[in-house]
């Protein structure tokens, strides 16, 4: 069994969930987030693209309802003992199987929480779920019940976050080693992924973002792979990933030479990042971090070029996204920062008028005394 945490760690997590369920008067929780299942039991799969549900009731019973291909997946990766299979067939409705489980647990007429905000529960399946349980029990949206508990990382989790950060640093070394005129973006990506996998890392929960020239202004992956020219600009956003825990980084690198405007954009980004570091401390709110980001970049004259968010929580996440949200760092977010939280902070400037980009991003662990930047690479503007 490939469990990545101790039995005591899983016991502590389960006790936290049950306590919160009691406090919120929830008799059972229906989990559809793969992140919740992994955190609570170790269950590791991409089978959430089909209907599957992990049920936890107030008595501590845990039952997984999934498809046949994930039976052994759950047996090999989790501590789940009771695994039920719904059968693929024409017009099958796994909600019928789910109701059988709920009946066994005497949950008729009870209050049941549901993780509606989940990639593992499509809109169609949510409608089927609601219809199936209409007049059977009371359903409440409890999408954040476990997510809020996952915000503060345990000591065992922080070990994996630090390992992910080491892998992210190694990937940046490969960017600096390979990025130059005449080299393709595909080569750079290949070398970055190579060192992460060789270091024992995983696939990231979303694609690395890479773009040069006009594509350096993009904040998403897309399929074009350019050959770097001279001069050029290269934007790369990536994450080291270990046991599904992510530590992300972001850079824009001028190739050949930097445009004079690149220097001013970099000065704005590094000052904004430093100012955000000063605010990312216990008892401040997440919104305060965004406010100093916005003020710094606006004072440099880049209000039109900046984003309306400057980061987000990171943790153990699954495709299609490594953003472990909520929370995001945006205006007015009232979440109070606590030791053990992990945030990726990105300073993004996209100057569409001049077709220039400048990005700088790092992952931080909130500590009792402030924060720690997990990446150990220099923050200088590197020109290759």
C-alpha cells in the first residue's frame, strides 16, 4: 500500500473533519474533490473524470463508490476498506448505488453535505444527484469544509512542499541552461520536466506555461512551440510537484538583450514582490497582500498591465489545475493568514501596447514569525 503519510496523520485529519461536521451539524459528507479524497485517505487516481464519491458519516464510516478500474487503485493507494463498484452499462445511474449506501448508514431524513464545487462532479451529475436525493435528505453545499482544513499544512505535508520547491529550482536551472536564440520552447520544456521526474516528482496538475515573442504575454499554456530568436522574450511558469504537492515559480527572461522597458517592468515586479512578502505574515488578511501589490504596480504606472489577483494557495492538487483555490489573493479577501499556509505570489505585467511581458513569481510558506521563500534561486533579471 503506497500511503504517503503516517497512520496518525490520517487519523488526525479524519478527526478534524468529523469535528467540523459536528460543529456544522452535518450527518454525512459526500466528497467529490479528488484533493479531499487524497488528503483524507491517500486515494490517488484520475478516475474522478467519471462519477465517484467518498462518503463519510458522523460515526466515522468511510465508503468509496467508484468504477471497476479504480478498485485496485483505491486498494493500492489508500486506507479505504469499504469500496463499492457501480457498473458501466447503458443508462446506468450511480446515484442509485449511492442511495443504497446512504440507506445502510441510516441517513434518510438527515443533513448531508456535498462538495458541489468540484471538477469531480459535473453539472449533469449534480442534477442527477439532487434529483435522486430529493425528498430523501437535506443537502447542503459544503464544498469548502475539507478545503479549509487543508489550508494549514502539517509538518508531514511541509516536507513534500519543500521537496517540490527543490524540484522547481532545478527546473529553473534547466531554463537558464537551455534558453537561447535558436533553441525551441519544446526543448526547454523537455529538460524542465526531465529533472523533475528524475528527482522523483510527479506530473503537475496543469501544463507548464511557456511562451516567447508575442506568446510571452500569455498566462496559459497553448500548443504553439516557437524557436527563440535574437532578441526575444521568454515567459515560463512552472511548478515542482512531489506527491502531488506543488511549489510554483514564474519568470520572464529577455533573450539576446532586454528592451529598455523590460528593466522598468522588472523593477516594478521585484518591488511589488518584496512589498507583498512584508504583508504575507500571520494575522494579516489575504486582501492586504493584494492591496500592496496593486499600489506598488499602480505607482509605477502599470495599472493597465497588472492583474486583478496576485496569487493563490498551493497544496496537493489534481488536474486540471494546480491552483488550490479558494483562496486567491485578490481585493477584499478577508481570510486571515496563519502559519502553515502556502501561497504562490505572482507579479504579472503584460504591456499589450508594446508587446512586452515581465513576470516574477515565488512560493512562500507562512511561518510564526513571517514567511519563508521556498525557492532558493536568485530573483535577478537574467538575460540570456
